[in-house]
């Protein structure tokens, strides 16, 4: 069996290990309750940034630890103080990184949640080993510190592999509307009378499901597929402020232009121009940034 096949088999075993649900389900539910919906969730998700925060933050400790690793190997005696400092900075920067990852993970279910548990375990093991290494170095036990640091690098690599699997294989936190480019043409989607005030209507336009809502005589149209993880917005709550709340994880979007108001979503919904003519409604994807 090749290395690739072995890794795939290992990840498959983790993803199908239902025993991980015993930890994953209650912890993710608790994390969800604690974070709630609002500024803290928005901050950890990266809604304020318009980009998922966790994958950006992971570069910071990985960068510090990798630099420390290189100095440990090739920095000689003169490189030791810098190697130790970089190790410590990696430990400090791992804390906000873990917090943002925990927030993202709390929105996953099934196999993704199980792989997320293993990802978190590997990264926590790495954090403990790096912290232990740092303490050993401070106490003058350099040899022990180096061994612990190398073990930490191995654990962090395993954690990184699982994190990459979640994003690049499973599509966790990948915008569900990323590949929907639609067309330039107007698409006839419904009769004008089919859309009654306050009653959402989902229609098909090119390859997208489009949510139509008529409010105070104005028809809004945005993608019905929540960019965060694909939740059906038509089944969410519609408020008087002209927003819809996704039924899956509570992201809030403005109907008028698809703007994300609250996360965990970080991107705006695709929006559509609406035309009414001859008793029919047509939509066309708007290309300009909302
Ligand atoms: S699918 Fe997660 S907030 Fe909509």
C-alpha cells in the first residue's frame, strides 16, 4: 500500500469512528451555546474580515514553529535564543488560532466533526509538546527540549494534514457558491402573481437556486444556498429589517443585496437583478461587488 493510500485509509477510519461522537457531539453543542450568534462568533469566524479567520491564523504558529525547527537543526549555538523565542511565540499564537478553529468546528457534523476532533487532538498534543520543550529549554535541558520540539513538529504535521483534508477534500468553510458563475442572460423564473408579499419563493436560474422575496412592493433576489455550508435560506427566519437568518448555523444576510450581517458566514450571497414585464419575473446575476 502506498503512503497516500495509507493516509487515506487512516483518515477514513477516523471519519467513520463513531466513538468520536461521544466527545464531539456534546462538546460542539456546548461550544455553540457558549459562542452563540453575535460579535464573538463573528470575530472568531472572520465575518468582519470577509474571509475565514482560522486558516489565516494557522500560518502564524506554524511559521514560528517551523522557523524554530530550522534554527534547531541549522542555527548552531548562536541560533538557540532565537529558536527558543520563536517556539514561545508559536505557543502564544496557537491560542487564538485554536479558538477560531473551535468555533469553525462547532458548526460541523458527522464525518467532518470526527475528523475535526482528531485534528484538535493532534494540535493539542503538539501544543503540549512544544510547551514542554520550551520549559525544558528554559531549565537548561536542551537535548530534551529538542526532542520534544521535534515530536511537537510531528504532531502538528498530523494535525495540519487533517485540517487540510477538512478544507480541501471535504470543503469545510469553502464558499458553497464559489463555482456558481451563472450567465449574463435574463432568466424567466416565475409569474408575477406567484410571488406574494412575505412569502419566499425559490426558483431556478442557471445552476443556482434563487430566493425571491417581495417586501413593500420590491422584489429581492439572492442565492438560496447559504455560502457557509449550503443551508436553505428559504427555510430560515425573515425579520422586519429585511434580513434572513440561515436555519443551519444562524448566519444573517440582507435580502436587498446579499450582504452578510452576522456569521459564521464570511462572504456575501450572490445577488440577482429582478425585472418584471408582461406579468412575468426574470432575474439576472449581478456581477458587481454587492
Ligand atoms: S449553512 Fe451555516 S450559516 Fe448557513
